[in-house]
C-alpha cells in the first residue's frame, strides 16, 4: 500500500554533512524502509536525537539514596537562611524597587 504524506510549508535551512559511503547507504536504506526521502529521515532522526539530548541535559537524576535524603530534608524543619542568602534577598529587593521607580 502506498502512503502519501502531505508536505507542510515551512521555513528551511540547509545543513551540509560529509558521510562515509557506508553510513550514507545505511541511512538511505533506513529512509527507504520508512518510506521517507533522505532529507525527511535525517530531519526527523536528528530532531528526535536533539530533543533527547536537551531533555537529558536539563533533567536532574538522583540515585534512590539521594532522592530519599531530599524528601527527608523537605519534610524536616525549615532551615534558617544563611547570611549570604539574606544578603542576596536584600540586593534583589533593592533592585526590584529601583526598577519599579524607573518604570514610572
């Protein structure tokens, strides 16, 4: 059964890549199996891989021991803010007041 996909109009940018003959042949074969041209296959594959890399770099993964420690810490009594934290709060509040006055 032949499947025809509608191509959506969108902006394009070119990416030139040099590949070994073996790798290009393998990629072309995979694209053919999926019924995609080389560009569609490369775009889809590279995009999915990029999303995976970005998501994994923005995620914090804790070991079970670290996770339990974190939960216990959250359930414990609130910690007193350090001098450094209080100084940062004061600097932030001062900046917010200054920006508020400038915008009036």
